[in-house]
C-alpha cells in the first residue's frame, strides 16, 4: 500500500488561517501580500494578516501572548494605517469547491 505524504494537487478543498484584520476595509489588499503578509479567505470574508506558521518560522522570539501586538505593528507599517492590538482577530476558514 502506498501512503502519500505532502500536498495533494487535485484537492478541491481550501483553507486559510491568520492573525489579522478584515481586508474589506483596504482597497487593493492583494498588493500588500508578500512573504510575511498573507491575504486570503472566501470572497465574502477576506482577511489580511500573518499566518501562525510564518510567525513560528520567522519570529520564534514572539511569544503567544505577544502575537496580536506584533501583528498589529507589522500591519500598521505595511498598510500605513494605525492598527491596534484590539483590531487583530484570529480567523480560520475552510471551504470545499467541489
């Protein structure tokens, strides 16, 4: 029996997880995406933020208790708009496109 490890390319399910803010408030939100900032979600609920794995991999010094403050600072710098720790939410979205 073969066991597949890794990504399945013909999967029709998708998911998006991040600490961030609703992207509906930012025109051209896709322009802000880079190797740290992610934009995703479903059409009616897009978010711009930082994925947990990105924080763990690139910023191991950031503790769980500091995540919202850290993401608020990153997004404020990137978007050129003040974003506070209270503005940051955690979102998990998953959907099936089949």
